[in-house]
C-alpha cells in the first residue's frame, strides 16, 4: 500500500463494492432472463466500464472470452455520440462483430451512469440471445460465408433516449428474431441489471465522493498491474512458439487451417503475436480483433493471476499483435457465427508455447472446442417453435502433478454449466438416453488426460440438430511424452435399425421422430510417458471404469 493516496480501508470497501455491484447485476440478469443459456448455462458477462473503455470490475463467473470486448463496445458508442451525447435514461444496444469480435447472438446492453452531472461509468451486460435472425437457428452456423447470413447487426444504437423507448427500433428487432418473447425478455433483463448497477454505483459515490472513488479505481489498477508484473518476472525471458492445425473453416471441410502463435517474454511484459496465424477464411470461424485479445487475455490471466479480480490493470503488461485481415481480426463482410470455435485451441497453443519455460505449470491440451448442441423444430404439444441449446464438457489435459479434470467446459467458458437434463426434458420434446463419462477418452500418460462425455438425445418429434465437431485432425495433444486424447465425434441415427452417420459439420440436419443423436466429446491429452504411470492410479482407473471394457472406438 506504500504510496497510495487513499485510506487502505476505504480502498478495500470500494474494491469490494465494485465487485459486489457487478455480481448483483449478474444475479438480477439470471433471475429475470427468459432463456436457459443465461439463467442456467450462464453465457453472459457483466461489467462496469469507464468512458475510456477500461474495466473497473467484472462479475465473478463471467465467460473468460468476454474479458476483452465490453470496453470496445463502449468506446464505439463514445466515438459515435461523444461523452456529451449521453444522457441519464439512455440505453444502448450493440452486437457489431468487427468491434465486439463475437457472433451476433452475443448482445451488449449498456447505460451511462452520471454522478452530479458528470459521466462516470457504463454498467454493461453481454448475454447470449437464443436467436438474432439470419439463416440458421441456434448454435453452429457452419456453412455461412458472410455476416449478412448470420442475423441482425446493431451498432451502438440508442434504444432508449432520456428514458423514452424508441418503439420503432424495438419493433424492428422483435420482427427479425425467431423467438421474440425470449430475446426481448432477455433485453429487458439486461436493462434491469444495468439499472441496479447505476443504483449501487450511486451509493458508493454518495459515501465517498467522485475524487476518492476515482483515486481508488486508479490504485486498484496499479495494484493489479504490479501483481501481474511480479508474476511475469518469474518466467524466463525468451521467444516461444507453437502451432497446430484446425479442422476446417466449416465450408471447405478438406482444407485445414493453420493456427500459429509467437509468445515473447521480456522482463515484466508478455507479447502475444498472431502475425503468422491464418488469414481470414471463407467460413464462419473468423472473429473481429477482440477475438485475438480475448484468447490472449484468457491465457495470460490463467498463468499470471488466476485468482485475483478482473480489472484493466491486470492486462497493462500484456501486448497483443495482430494485423487486420487475419482469422482473429477479420474485416467485413467475413462470417463470424462460429467465432469462438478456434479460441480454446489458440489458448492451448499459447500455454504449450510456454511449456519449455514453465515445465512445472503447463498442462497438456484440453478438449479444445466450445462444444454445444442445438435441437429445434415445432413442439407437437404446443404447436410452437422450440430451440433447445446447451453446452458440453470434455476432458482437460493431464498436469505435471495430477490427472486432468473430467467433463469440464473449455478454458474459454470458465465456470459456465450445462443446463440440467431434467429441465431440458421438461421444456422440450427430447429424451436423454444417457449423459455419462466417455470411457478411455483421456490421453495416456504418467498423468492421464481427463475424460470427455457421451450424450445421447432422442427426439420425440421430427426436428433438426446443429452439429459442429472440431479437433479431429489435431486431437488434444499430450505433452512431455503423453498421448493425445480421443477426438470429438457425433453420430446421427434416424431409427433403432439405422447404423447411423458420423457427422462433423451439419447445420439444420434433419432428425426423424425417434431418431437419436449421440455426441462424444474429446478427452484431454496425457502428461508424461504412459510407462511412468503409478500402478495405484492404473488400478484406480479400472475400478472407476475410466478405461474401456472393450476395443470400441467410441
């Protein structure tokens, strides 16, 4: 605390107050949202951002890949309206992919917070809407070739001005989405979360005043920066590289995409360079520039300060280099619907590059995709459209001192969770035949990779499924002599007699009533030579059923 200009107790109260505000905003969002991707899966991010785009605080449990782009969303609005163009009661809606870096379903709502007439911050909420229009329903927009196929683009649009709703804009949005009750309900939930953020910020400033508040925020950022620099200094300086192949862009399924990263550690700073990554592609796995920043920040934060709160100071000593027109810095009209598909692999590559420098810290590769499924059709019980979406866990890589975790979502998804099977069956015409660990899917090693999962879903009516399986050409790799984990697969069977068809990419794939879709998610890579595995761990795997009982290639 040496050198700080604020009382240390005041500083901690403000620090906790900012974190509590973001967390309370998240609670309001979950309790008032309409779609399961928000209130069960928790596919959202809540933050407090200053007018310069700097993160003051972010809720605990946010998706790590949302670390980069709440700030750019706000900056785009400030550039358009100027600071003096905002007024109390304004509400801005934003999902522009080349600013936010994400697909159009991830919609940002933010409001300006004023204190005694001065613009201080923007409470902001990004949440995954079930639909935003376009040619696809739900996850997995494989096959799209430009952003105009993917839905409604909204760039820094004022939905409310001085508290008055623009009903024409509201009508346009509602008329262009498949599930307006859900999407417009989620929009209102996001606004409610922002309003509670304004209220709580007002309480903090009423107690301490604007000058003390701003000094506390600056001090918090400085402390976070100091913590990051202290940890970076422990990493040997040098240049480190890694590369891998990604299956395809989703259009040309026979052409793999090269992912290549360069990491430079110099004193107390890290530079992650994506200059040699693939150029933007025809398919939908592109992202805006914030996609590169997001992947870099996830890897950086997990290495340097995984347990500290998130604020802008954490990332002052991280530099990201990416020229325009690359896979992670695509320019219009590139398709971006599957923007997140490559990011877990990119994070794995950053960590793998640093393995020579941090051999006691870096794990093998994990499942390496953002696996999810989407079933849709018309529910015969109601005669209305339905869309069931959830995410799937998989295996994480073996670690220098222990096995990888089983059935865990990707590093880019943080602590989000799958929607409960019982709730999905209650709300949709689906029956889950099993949801279990995938035997033998973890890569062998001194410490084995974690296991993926198997999910079999039977449709109780004619419908469709979206499938987007990744990492078949380059399964989750082992490290230090460990073996790769099994890659992900998906099998569609139209009847009990049908032997089925293995699919890697399938948008709107038809499934007959009684048909079953089975998803097998990837296992993590192993760590260390398999021959060095302790006999006691081998026996434990057998007792727990982690090794296959037969030679099937499930």
